[in-house]
C-alpha cells in the first residue's frame, strides 16, 4: 500500500510534487460519482419516466467513462502494488458481488442484471483499488476537494440555474421549491451535503482552519434547504456518534461505558417500538404517509414473503419495464414508476433474497463494525469521521435506498469508508 501520512494533514500535490496516474484516475472516478455526466438534468416527463434510474445503466457515455476511469485506476494499482491488488477487495464483498452476478440465472431480466451487476463490480473495485494505491489520507484529501467543489457549485447554482431548485410541475407538489443543486433529486443532494458536512466538521477539528468551518456551515445549511428529512435528522446524530467514538475509544473504560450506553439506547428503542406498535402500524397503513413509502413497503414485504431466498435478481427493482418484480404487488399505478424502494434493506431482500441479504449485512455492517470495535486508539482522527459516515449511511438506508446502488453518491461514500478502514494501519 502507498505510504500514508496524517489523516487530514496530507495536502494535495503542488509545486515539485506531481500528480500520479492513480491520483488522476481517482479524481476522474470521484467526479463521475459526485457530478456525473449530466448535472442539472431537467426533470421533464421523459426524464421522470425513463431517466430516473439513478444507476444510469442505459447511458453509454456513463458506462464508457467508468470503464476508462477503472482502467487508469487498475493500471496504477498494478504498477504501485503489483498483483497484491487481488486482496484489495475484502472476501465478503467479493462473495456478495459474485451472488449478484449469479442472480442473473433466475431473474426475469438476465441481461439487465448482468449489466448492472457488472457496473457494480467496476465501481466497487475502483473504490477499493484507489484507496489501496493512494492510501486513506490522500484519498480523503481528494474527496474533500471534490466535495468542496460540488458544494460551491451547488450554492452558486441556486440563483443562476433554474433547475437547481425543484420547479412547478413536479409529480409530487411537495418537492417544489426544495433545493437540489446539480443533482436529479433533493434527497440525493441532501445525502451528499450531509456527508460533506461530516467530512468538513471532522477536518476542522483536526486542522482548525476557518475554511473547513465555513464549508461545514455551508454544507449543513444546504442540507436543510433540500428539505430532505432523512438526511437532516441523521446529520446531527451522525456527528454525535463520530464525536462519541473519538472520545470513547481513547481509553478502555470510556469504550466500555460507550458500549453499555449504546446497548441501553438500543434496548430503549426496541421497547418503545414494541409498546407503540399499534401507532406505528396505523402510520404505515396510510398510503399517503411517509411520502408514499408505506405503500411501497407493503408491496416489497408481499414480494419478499413469496420469494424469500433468492429474490428477483440484482438490479431488477426499477426501470425494468414489464420485468419489475413489484408489478403484481402494487395497489396504485404510480408505484410502477418508482426508481427505488425507499429502504435499502427491503430492496436488498427483494432483489438478492435472504441469502444475498445475509452476505450483504456481513460485508456492509458486521465486518466494518468489528473493525470499529477494535480496542485501540490508533488513527482516531480519521476513524471517528469514518464512523460518523458509517452511522449516517447505515441509518439512511432505513428510509432511502443506498446499498448496492451502482454509482450512487452515498453508496460510493460508504465504499470509500470501508476501503479506508481496511487500509488504516493498526485497524486490522
């Protein structure tokens, strides 16, 4: 692995220090993820019907761009680390990707599944190989610069670009006036802004530079202006989790106190849910509540009950036409055009079944959780940030769908967390 300095102190190449091929490939990859090939897309009827698939699988330019970036990243990785790069992606993640590819054998749309699973493999490999080549600190610094650029562009776009705000004519009138910046939907903008706020907050804690504080404030306010409820609620919770981790993991006693407090908190939440289950059931019984999520969830749960083990096949949830797995389970016509299931956990169960779900939870939650639980205080300045993003995405998937969402910004941010966690010295 490439040498690595302090978490937030590694500066980008300047002067006599040259940008490497790995830097160039990673920067191109980040720009594809966080900017894309069609920023400020107009949300007209055709785009809503055919272009709402956030994976963008049918976009040839996007496919070729990712393959080109991956080729550069892969070449740089081999040149830097040799064939040791075969161990860059964790085994559990490889098994999960293999299952996604295998699901083409039983899906109703094998070509779509293979195409989307193939792009997922490219995105996952690009994230892990980049961090393996550049190291966590340098990778994080590039991520900071890209997120800062996106945030500045988003703010400038509000008065300058009409479609940076959801305009009149939306299918959901509640979206009108919400900020979305260069992204297709305010929920995507909200998630990116919240993750940006986490990065700049912890950067400020270590570097004490005024522009990190300003960027944090700008990202936090932009999150609020998107009116993305999930991201707005989770941002302070993720900040608190990262700070708690930063403080508690310095000493064994503090760590034990934090674990006991977390267990008690989880117990209280569980007891509250059980005692208030009738109220929760009534809420979910109303199709209009939770922005229509209740009706989507009922259709997903019905499908899962009938196809528990294998699911419908990876990438088959949305934008598959007559092959959509929910077509026989919907109660309203509008659900047929949804782009995701508004719960990453349910969507995984629908698409890759119970077997794939177990693999996913092992790779995405259990493996990193064990890394975070390791009893050492090494590199807390970066691990506390990674833990904050980890908490944000894990809970974000309760009401939104990020898991395995191709090149989704929140999903790739999570992949980078896993890759940095794997490559931090002393974390394994």
